[in-house]
C-alpha cells in the first residue's frame, strides 16, 4: 500500500499521497507518503480531518483545486492541521463494488489537476482496489479458517465433558488467545424461577461469588434471553443503562464488565453468556460462531445431565446390591467396590457375606461368602448379577449340607433354561468352626484364585477351580477344603484388581500376593487401600470387588449373631 502511495506522489508530483480506508469513527492509512508527524506515526486521523468520507459517501471521485473554497471541506481540520489544499481522491472499492476508502493526491497549495494526472490516478486506484480485494479475500479466508477451527475444536472439546463444571472449563479454554476473547464466559441453567450459574470449583470467577443465580423475571440481559428465547446483545455500558435495571448495571460495574452476548440454550435449559470488559463491536461472523458454539454447549449440557441422571440411578442400584457385612465373632471383614471408569459405572462384580441359620444337627455357626463377576460392566450386567446372587443364596439355603459346589451347580442349571446371558465367574465359600480353627470350604467357577495368608506372612494361591459359571458341561463341580488358623487372612477378589492391559494376569496376581504378604498385619481397611493403590492412575475397563477376612480366635459356643 505504501508503494501505491509512492506511485501517486511520483506520477502526480505531489508532496502527500494516501491510501485511506474509512471506519466508523476514523480513517486509517495502510499506504502513506509525505504525511507530517504525529499523523505519520499514528497512520490515522479522526473523521474531522477526513476528505475520504466524502468520497465513500458519494461513491464518486472528489477533485478540489482549493479545498478552502468548497463548502464541504473549507471548515475541515484537515485544511488547518494537515494542510490539505488541493485534493484529488478516487474511491477504492471492495469485491461488491462498495466504496471503502480512497486513493488520494494532496498538495499544500492550490493547483489545477490535469486530465492525464486524473487518468493516472484512476488507473492506480483500479490497481489498488484489486490489491485491496485480494487482501480482503485473504483475510476473510483466514477468518473463515479460524472460525471453522474454533467450531471444530468446540465440537471436539465439549463432547467428552463428564460433568457440568467440566463443560464450563472446556468452554473457557476455547477462547484463550482469540482476538475477541471474552473477559468472562458463564453458563446459567434453568432451575424453576431461577437461572443458576455452573461454577468451575478450580477457577471461581468474581461474578460467580457475587451472584450465583439470576431470577428469570429479573431485568438482566441473561434473564431477558431466557424469557424471550432470543439472543440478546448489549454492546456497551450505555446500552446496559438504557435497557436494564440499576441492579444489573451495578452488578456489571462491580465486575468491570460492559458488554455481553446472551444466547438461550435449546429446550429452555438455560443461557450461555459472553461478557467483555469494554464496548464490543459484534461482527456478523462472530455472532454466528458464538451462536453455533451455544448449540454445542446445549448438546453437552443435555448429554451431561442424562449421564448424571443415569449414573445416579446406577449408583443407587449398585449400592442396593452390595451387601452390608455381618458381625461374626472371631472374624473380621472388610470389602471394597470400585466401578469401571466408563459406561454406566456399575457392572456385574459383587461380593456377598451372610450367616446361615443354625441347623439342629449342624454347626452352631456358619458364614457364606462369595465374590463373583457377571460378564459386562453395564446396567444389564448389574441386574443379572442381582439375580445370580439371589439364586446363589437360595440354592445355598435350600441345600441341607450348604455345599458351595451344589449351590453353584444349581445356578448353572438356571443358566441353561433362563436368558441370563454369557455367564461369568465366582468363588462361593463356607466358613465353619472346626476345633480351635475355622474351616474354609469353597467352589471356584473359573474365577481368579483366592489368596490365603498365614500368620507367618506366607501367601498361598488357592488354584483349585472348575469351569465358568453357566458353561454347558456334564463335569461335576467340587468342594475344596482348607483349615484357617487364627491370624490368617483370606482374600477374595474379581479380575478388575489384577487385570492390566500391558501386564500378564499371573504377574499381577504375583504382585497382589506380595502386597498381601507385606501388608497382611495391617488393619483390613489399610490392606484394601494398599491393594487398590494405583488403580486410579489407569482407565479401569472392569469393576473391582474385593472381600478380605481375618481369622481371629474362635469363640467357644458362640450365640447366633445378627447382621448389622
């Protein structure tokens, strides 16, 4: 643009030549030669110093021999401060033919412009307009690319949000470093007569501590957007004062905010608000982008609320299915359940522990314990797990000898006739007093082996097992027995504790054996904490259920206790 100004000065023999573009309140000079300071350094003037505005307004050349004699220009400060006496300006046009500025020649004294000079100026103006159009197109392409990039990032960033504060956190990150970066981005969700702010606890903004909710009937821009279900734009403080309540103005003033764009979310779910510290000029493209981002936010809010609702129901279901451990003299028990990190965060893993009613000729005390895993980790697996657990209890209670193998076989038979899915694995065991010790009787249906730690710290892997639960087979299931001296620790667990994507399961079981040996003297809650250490550092693809029992001194002739 400076080159065009130099060509004008050379061809028309003038001291000053300008490529001038008109804005709402000023003219700017992307091309310039011969202008005095301070204007040369500023490369702009207010419209009080502009002849270019007349060229743009008329869309025609303006040619003046002496500007002091023309009624349009004689009072302009361009005459007194810039010494614009003779002036010849041609309109610069955009791709639609609309004038956006001028290419002009300026002399500090009166002069007649020859036809050849004006012809040369017209040719240079045509060439300068072409260059200007190319630059406008290039800039528009860049802006379109940036806009498309922002929308793409919005769709990618907001999709994996797992809760509402995360939606806000990701939304604010979208605009970091952008030319129109807002001072504040707020998400307000409908809650009866209120719009309540969603607060990111890691980055609480002053507006969120000052006013955490807005009434839908209040005279605030966000409330109007909600009531009228339309986008509301407030460009500056003057517009805020003119159209909204004193309370609203005071609130914006206290936070140093002056402009805002409020977009209602789909299905009247809330409002998304962008706020700026100073006056803000909202271009059509920017408004379209922010409105499109609001659509992504609406989808993210709807998806997040659905997931939260589903998880709430799932967590209640899972909690109802997990057993409250009974109190048993001579035994200490503790359990752990960790859901999978994806899908419904519930699944087919469970633990169970319950006392058997005393039989007239049987032992005075017996405890049944189970740990199992139904295939899958979703709501369906959780419901099948509930059915299997109940059937296993009924099969145990209905068998006079309370044989674990017999109870598991009975459940196998139900898989053959009921649509329960692909089955699963489990360990089902009975603990009964046996002299001065406890006796463990168990049956393993394809499950990871129980671990038994002796008082000396040695850990034995109880490898004995049969086929998977529900597997069609004519092979019988077996009961296995082991005596448990006082001080022993029995560990039952599901494969979520020992399965890793990059580690062999036998290696993981060996690591669990080492942890049990090292921490077996600790309290059972501390032992479970040690066993689960590090699980939060990787994406769990399966649930984790663990049941730990410590064998204490056998109490003689114990009375039948009741479950807590």
